[in-house]
């Protein structure tokens, strides 16, 4: 299993040198993973410390939103198939996917992460998790810009796809830059 993981990391383009110099966008992946992992922290401050009783229906809505995010992530992962990589650098020879979840937006996996983060934030009622959501949105937006520069080089038709398809979340400044 360890050899399989090592082979997969090499196929994606990970290297120790890349972690040092960010040659394939490794730093974006590290930042993304740290922010995702931080979502396991307890709510800070807890709503009760602010004098709030966080209602069960709001928590359930948050869990529902989280579940939708998971399902969208599964769809995007399946649609991408062998072109899947956590790095913003496209794998050599990877096909450009514009159907399924990729017909809805150019970065559905980033969209699913943000929806999951929103769900956690709502379920916990945590200011810390709201800060994590905003930070994750910034990191994923920057990572997507890096990725799109490489995709334009690898796939000449990508520029037309940019013009016609929302980036991460439609019409949300910073997460959809079709008009810029």
C-alpha cells in the first residue's frame, strides 16, 4: 500500500524539491490541507459563550449543506477520473473535462470543499470556522488561478471554457472571475 501511495504521489508530480520551491503548486495543497484539517477543531468561541443557544434545526441545516458538499465532491471526483490530482499543475496528457460537474463550474472540487466548510460553520455556529471558510475560499481562489494558467497552456480550448463557465461559485466576487 505504501508503494502504491508513493507511486500515486509521483504520478501527480509531488516531490521533495517541489515542497521546497513550489514548482507544481505544492504550497497551495499544503495550505488547503491545513485549513481543511483545522475544521476538526471545536467551535471557538462556542455559541453558548456568546449567550446563544444554537438551535438544533440550524445544526441540521448545516449537516445537510455539508452532505450536499460531499455529494458534489464525489461527483466531481468521478467526472475527473484519471485526470484527478490535488496539485494545481495538470498531469501530462490529462484530458480536459468540461462535462458533468465540470459543466456546472470549472472547479467543482473546490466548490464542494467550500460548501462542506459552510456546512460545518453553520452546524457549529463558530466564528473560528467562519474564519476558516473565508481563508479556504481565498486559498482555493488563488490555487484555481494558478491552475487555470497551466490549463490554458495545456489546453488551448480552456480560454473559451473560462468565458462560459463559472469558476467556483457563480456570481460571487473572488470565486467567479468570468468577467475579469
